[in-house]
C-alpha cells in the first residue's frame, strides 16, 4: 500500500512514512493511492465479526504489510477494548455510540490505534512531540492515548474559553509528557499554528514532530473500522428492510470522520448516502448547494467540536471524487449537506429525551437532525454517529433538557485534579517557544 499527497507534488510513500510525516511535504494530505473494493464474500465475513475482527480484516488492506500479522492483531485488540454498540432511538433510526472509550468521545478509537502504530513504527532516537489542535475532543483522546508512552511528548493546542470544562480537564489534568496550550483565538488559529510548525524545517531538524489531528492518515483510517461495525450490527438485527436505503449521518467539523465513511463506501460498504451534518459553520453544505468552497472564520456554537471554518479534510474528500468525472455531481450523489442552528440543536435534544428517554450531546443532536431531514426527504433506514458522551456537555444539557446528566467515572476522576495550562497569543513565535522548551 502506498500513499500520495492530495497536492500531487510528493512522491508516493509507505504507510509508516505517511504516519510519521503527518502533512505531506508539498502541503497536501496523504491519501491511499488506490482503494481495492471488497468482494461479496469479504463483506459476508465482516458482517459476522466484532469491531476488533473487522479492524484486523481491514487493517491489512488499509495499512499494507509493514507490521507482522500477529503484532497488528495484538495492537488492535489492545486499542479497541471497549464497546461500540448500535442502539435504536426510534423505528428506522439508530445511534452508534462511539463514546465509551477513556475520554468519552469517538476520537478515542482512532487515537488509541494511532498511538500504538506510531510507537511500533518510529525509529527516532529523540523524543517525538505529538502536536495536536483541538476544538473539543481530539486533544483529550490524543493526550490519553500517548500519556506515559516512552519516546513521545504531547502538545495540545485549544482555543481558550471555547471548549467545555469537562473536555478541557480531561487533558489539562494529565501530568508527565502532556502539555496543554491555551491559545487566545479560535480553533482555526490553533490549526494555523500547527501547520506553521510542521512547515518550520529548522524546528523539525531539532525537535521531531508528529501530527495527531485527522490530517495524519494514521488517525483517519482507523475510523473506517466503525462504519463497517455499525453496518454489521444493523445487519444482524434485521432492522433494515431489504430494499430500504441505508443513510448515515456524521456530525462534521474538520471532516475527518466523514472522509473515513466515504473511504468505507469506496471500499464497498453498502451505505447508500451520507449526511454531512453541521452547525452554522456550514462551508461544506454551502459548497454542495452552490458549487463554491468558501472558507471563513468559524463561529462559536454549543456543538463546539464542529466550529471549523476551513475544514482541512475537505481536500481529501475532493480527491476521493476527482476520478475524471464531475466531482461536484459525484459528491452530490453520495452526500447531502444539512446545517442547523443552536436553537434547533437544543430543541432536538429536548424532544428526543422527552419522547424517547435518550440523551444526546449537541453534536449528536446535529447529526440526528440531519438524519431525520434526509430520511424525511428520501426515506430509508438511518444511523447517526454519536460522537461524545452527553455528560461532557452538562451545561448545555441542563439548559436544553432541564436535567443533570450522570457523570461517568472518567469525568469524576479528573474533577478535583490540578490543571496545568500554558497560555499563549495566537502567534507562531509563542508556540515555537513552547515547543523548544522556552515555556512550559
């Protein structure tokens, strides 16, 4: 398996090289050079497997053969050691609960796989700094995945005041090799600083860096696993009528999660249509409607992990659909864009709880709204990806639903721990100072 850059100006590399490189040298993002579709027999095998079984079957196809089979199997078993159940919300609408990992968010799955892959792949004699920008959940997932791992340090950038207290405490209370950096700005500023660091050749000569956002192909590809897992669970329940279309709604911010779903479809996963469900930061739904991609400054919402005005993974989506035909037409065939306000998000959280007894975090609520709108327009059976535990958004739950969400142990454990935070302006020299040891 070889990987190429979306910009097309970097020679193909191996999976290990792509994982350690992060962004490609030409400024693009790595994507698989070729995706070989699964056969009907392959799908039959996958439909009967657990998440770990599915991951092991797909990993060789997606990662190549750089790791021995038994080592890869052990790695995946260790990383994917928590449940990812598919739960029915109402007839025809199902929820894939991706929040049962150590930091209560879907990012745990890919971050844990990536950290274990990087630990086995890296040959660097000096500590590698894993640099990550977070709009909510990525930072804690990556920090926990690499916490205490020999040979690695973690630097998490987040926009000060724009993540919830629960999200923040999950990574600011970690000691040892994790540094939390509060940036005076928005998530897009954090991403800009990360991109600048990776482009700083002088810095990278002295301080090895690794990317842990979904710009890293090693963080993105493991997300393919749970799309197959959702489909397999639905198939075993028999709740999808034979001719009904399968629609999957993905809450979308930086669009790595949706990119993984579209890769799964290219591999042959029988999903008929996806919904890119966003809040008012709707540059991709707007592109699907107008044909113009117009990034802009992000706006703060209650679904803060989706507050992204320039989603970097959209370049990968365009590359997936640039096979000689009309890219926009092909995308519109597989993907619908739906955007919702905070008011609509809160109303859906309240209604689903009152009518079904199910608590949704604000991101999953956006996904639910997108799914319901698409099913109303075109019919079918639907799955929404539940990306975070409701308790991480207790304040929003209290105002929207009127109850206090039960706090899981992962949040209770860090509630009284001291936080370690380095504050910086949204300026690259300030980040460089942190990375080179001037501030910590």
